[in-house]
């Protein structure tokens, strides 16, 4: 997977339940947020996604996955990048109501790049 000027590569740590819903979409969309999840948090680097999948998703659900996907840059330009820890702990905060628009701006498919148990 290569970055194109009009695309941004993002990663998303996820557990098995969310991953099953992504698979059911044909690997093309993230599922709607639950009522207690007002924000969708894709992250900007694989290392941060790995840390969350391994250290949070595995204890919470028995498995953690790192996914990778590309989104059209013009869509992401309306959102700020948030630094939520060290200098490489970066993520977008996409409001739940904007998730259908994010899904419409995914280029290609959502890929699983790592699995932890």
C-alpha cells in the first residue's frame, strides 16, 4: 500500500466484534458507533495502533487487530490531528455522525496488518 498525494494512510486498532462487522461490509466500511461512542478514532501510525491492539484490545476481548486503510485527504482536511500522549500518539477525532462520510471516502479496502492474542 502506497500513499498517493490525495490519500492518507490511517490505522485502527480493533477487537474481534468490530472486525467482524468490517468483514461483513466487504472490508469497505467501519460500523456505526455505539451510543456511548460519540467519536471514531483512526490513528496516524502503526506503532500506536499496535500498542492499543496488543495492550488494550487483547485484555478486553481476547484478541486485538491492527487495520490499515486509506482515506481521501480532502475529507480529512476538515479535521484536526490530536496529540493524545507522546509526540507519535496522534489520532483524528471523527464525530460518529460523520462516519458514513468517512466510509464513502475510503480508497480500496480495510486490511488487517497484525493480530495479537
